[in-house]
C-alpha cells in the first residue's frame, strides 16, 4: 500500500504532465523506428505537395523511359542525303600582257599551250531528310540541296536512289525531293508543332557527320526563336543533340509524330539546336510538289518592331503589334485603308504579337482572299478589310559631309539635288539626305546611316534641310524627336531622345 504522502504526489498536476511527456516520447521513438524501414520523401519535394491534392504521375507518353521502340519504328523513314555541287574556284588565273616583238609569238604560244586552271570543282555535301509519303516524297532543308547537280538518297537498309529536287523555298529553308522505289516506303506521320510546350521531350534522328541513323533525345528549350535565318524565323529550340549532317532530319514528339525539321546550330554551342516547326511546312509542301515553289500572300506594308523608345514617342499603350512604317502605293493595304503609323494588332482574328509574327500570317493566307486587319490608330482600335495580293531586290551612301548640322542631334544634312537623286537612283522621293553622323552624338548608335533619307520629322513631311531644322525648332518636346527614314526600298521610324 502506498502512503498518503505518495498518493498526494501522484495526484499532483506535475506528475500527470511528466507522465504524458514520457508517453509522447515513447510513441515518437516507436514511430522513428518504424519509419526507418520506409522510403522517405525528400524534404524539398515534400514541402511542395499540397496535402489536399494527391501527387500525380505523368502519363507514360510524356515520360521517356526508353525511346527504343520509337527509334526502331521511325528511323527507317529518316534518310541520308548526299549531294554533288559545282563550286567556283576562289581566284582567277592572272592575265599577262605579252609585248610585241621577236619573242612575242613564242610567249603567246607558250601560254596558250599551258594547262588552264579549272574555274570550278566538284564538292560533296551531306544532310538528312524525312520521308513524308509512301510514294517517295522527302522533306529536307533547302540549304542541303541548293545548287546540287546530283542528289543521292540512302535508306536505312543501305539502298541508294537518285533523287529529283521537286521544289525549294529559300525563305523558309525547306525543300522537297522525290525518289522512285519499287515498294511503299516507311513514313513519319506529321504532328502539330503548335501543341508543343517548353519542357516537352523530343527525339532527333539524322545523320550527323555521316553517322547514319543517329538518335538523340532532349527537351523543347524554347519556341518562336528568331535567329536571323530568314523573313519567317520561328524556330523550335531544343537541347537534343544536333550537329552538321542533321540538317533536314526529323524532330519527333513522344507519340512518334514529326514536329520539326532540324535545321541550324550555333557554332561552338552545346545543347542548342533549332528546328523548323512542322506547321510551317504543312501548307508549303503541296505547293512545292505541285509548282516547285511557294506563292505567298502580300498586303504591301513595311513594318518594324515597336521598341520602348518608339512606344513612348508615339504614345502607344504597349509594345504589342507590328508598326506600319510605310504602305506601298496602290497595294492591298493601301486600298484597304491602312496608313503609315498604324499598329496592326490582329490579322484575320489572330493576334499579332510583334513584327516577326505578321509576315507568316499574311504569307499563309490564300491569294485574293479577303482578310480583316485590326489596327490601332491614334489610340483607337479599328477593323479594316482588304484583299490579299501575291508577293512580288541597294543604294549605298557615300555622301560627302555637308553642313548645316541638325544641332544637338548630330546629323549632318544635305538637300537632295537632281545630281544626288541620279547618283543614288532616287525616283520621286522627297526628303533630306543624311550626309554624316557626329560620333558620340544622340544620333550615333541609333541605326541611322549616311545616305538615309529623312522623310518626316515628328510625323510632318520635310523636303529640305530648312524644313528639318524648322520642324525640330517647332517641336513641343525639345528632348524627343521621331524621324521617318527611307533606306533602299524600305521605310522605318527612328526615335531620338536627348539624355541629360
């Protein structure tokens, strides 16, 4: 029996709290022992899980455990292309002037009988291609077959065929070949490159460095890349290994569909390759097969990118859209009511994100089809209707510096005389020629060049140096200037800003 003193101690709150603590520690120890045999989730992962939402496992088609089955099925539809081109020799044989006299005939006969250096030689090139029809049509890059005198296609089973260049499109760097085989050929089905997302897994198949049927795997690193390859740049960037010889090969999604044509690399770069989206090729292939070339839509505008400086100078709400720098007189846009300074924000209901986006939308529109153009003019949105036409080749500047100079902007200006107009092949243009740019001035580094014509100052036309100086003097904002400039056959806006 416990003494009354012990009973009193057991009934105290201190003993009860100590008991609860011992029990809690015991259960915690038991839990640690049991859990030590389980697979723990890494803390950095566990903290990101929503306790109310169970973690989902990506479906098998987006988790590339192995691409062996895909590679085995589609590699036979990716071919090796060998071309023979005639390259010009980089130098001419020197011409010697033989003097008259007793030894003249002897020297002439000697040089006439001397073997002449060849003016061209055979050069071999290689690339890849994708079979897109059972009857032998092959999609590849234009630069693989450009200038080719002979084209040979080798299949995965090492059978060789002479190929015919059916059609080429240098603007998108696409070409179609055809071979005549005795049996139906394996084909790569076309997918939808618009559905690709950054981070999606892709597989590249080609013939890098002549190594047939090389398979590499990676992800889509970016979309809509502009790399200066042409007017319709819209490349898929991938880190799937692409090397010389991969050009024209297949970029595939995990469903085994063609989503791109591997095209370009960055020299000395690693994990950076570019492919033409298959959705760019889809509407062009039928035209290349039927006509050998591509007929593109045309609306007759010169456009430029809206920079932060331009947006500020023209009071634009944002930088979205394509700024119209000029409208071709009598062209579809002119007839439809488009004016210089408009911002095209949509074409046929499709948003125009920037100046790179619009040409592809227009080019893909059938000739003579009516199109709705959404523009922003003076802060107000309008819809215009025009009929798409058919898409239809510099002037160099070496003007001597002539004063006067456009003040703090650093522009040396010159009136366009009949002699200057003839020298620079100007026909009907009215403007003021930039004869020079003062180094370190505000105009220096803006892209302006000697020989450019200034057509407008702050949206007002100018026809003489005096006009330019007057318009600058009358400008309400003395620290900002907006010029409309013509270079060659194109016009564009240039904002100038005086920095304090």
